[in-house]
C-alpha cells in the first residue's frame, strides 16, 4: 500500500509543478513585460486558475505529513533552506497578486510586481534545489537523522534550481501564448521559442555538473532513470518549441507540462527504493517502506482520499472547461 501512496505523492507534486508552474512562469515574465496594461492582461489570463493551482501543493503536503511522517521530518530537516525559500516565494507570489491592484497607484503596482517577480524566481529556485538535493542525497546517518544543511550549497543544487527556473519560464510563455489573443499571444509564442534554447542549456549544464559530481553518481540507485531525465526533458522542450513554431500552443502546453512533471517522476525513479538517499552511509538511507506510516493508518487515509481525488480533478477540469480558450476584452480583470 505504501507504493500506491508514494505514487500519489509524486503525482500531486508533479501536478503542482505543472499547474502552479505557469503561475510562476507568468510572474517571471512580468520582468520583461513593459506597461501596466500588458501586465494586467497577463494576470487576467492567469486569474481563474491561480488559487486553485496551489491546492495541489496543500494536498501533497497533507499526504507527506499523513502517509510518510518519517520522510516529512528528515526531508524538511535535510532540505530546510530550499523548502523555506520555496514556501517564502509562494507566500510572496500570493500576496503580490492579491494586493497589486489595491488603490496604490502605478508606483505601488510596480513595487508589487517586483515582489511577484522575486517570489516567482525564489519559488522556482527553491523547488529546483529540493529536487536536486534529493538526487544528490542528504547526510542521513545511522541514527536516522540528517546532520547540517551545508550539503545544499553545491554546484549541482544550484544548477538544478536554475534549470527549474528555465522550465517554468518556458511554461509561462507557452501558457500566455495559449491564453492571450492576437499580437500578445504571438509575442509570447516567439518568446517561448527563444526561451527553449535557454532551458536546454540549463538542462545540459545540470547534466554535466551531475556527471562530474561523485556524490550524484554514487547516490543514483537507478542509473538508467537518471540518464533518462535529461533526455526526456530535452525531447519535451524541443517538442514545445516545434509546436510553438507551428502555431499549436495547445500541443506546446502539453509538452511544457511534461517537462515540469518529468523531474518529480524521474527523481523518484532514480532514488527507488529509497525515499531519502544517504550521501554518507548508503545503509542509512530511508526506504519508502520505512518512511511510510503503518498499514492501518494508510488504510484509514485511503478512505479519506477516495472523495478527495475526484473532487480535486473535477474542480480542475471544470475550471479549464469553463475558462477555456483565449481571453478577450470582455474578460473580467482580476488583478
């Protein structure tokens, strides 16, 4: 049963990165969007989905706390700076989006836009560092506890954070190409095509740094999965760029969504059967079975999850169906 729950945890985390990823991508792209009206239109395109996307993070954290209590404790301890940075970014993004249109004038909106851009970058960097830290392993000792946080300050973790920033930026551009009409949509499609090579360079850099890092090579439990990650990311990004060139933003959105889901799924596959790999003592690694709660607890949680998954999927499907297509001048201004 713990395998099912571990798969659900990965599914919810991947869903969060895909759906909230374009939130943060749009936030990042505001840095290159001059003028209040274009920025407001970009946020209006985002408006109907914004708060609902973060529900996936709440659900993933609930699964982590309830189904994997041991993993939760050591994960937060071993990756605390990255997790704290990501959550701080989420708070900044949420506050900035909600408050930017309060009666503060153009200068006030510009300041909140700066907070939104900063929060988006911080969130992407933080979650990228978390994923890279999981691949790299943490100093988990035989007593079951992680010692220190210095292991996060490595070139590979930095490269992983920057890679996720690149993926999120591409995803945001593709989302706006899908949602904005006319010249605005075309402009973001062109921007997305220009960002794809940047993301590919980030993926290549992270791959090279990982191959040159002994710790990363030694902690990979499934080397084939580790090698598949950069290959599949490259394929997804190239597919997104090609679809944008052919003016098929829907196909590009599917490809960029896959690019954001793949890191979560393949990190889990690379470290299997461990939920947390030890970089100092391989025998001290925390397996999925050891990290999971007891079988009666998982069985009880399963009954609670039965109504949750259809409700969450149904809400997301309804949102996308109701607000499908491009926005127009009649679209309500959210922020």
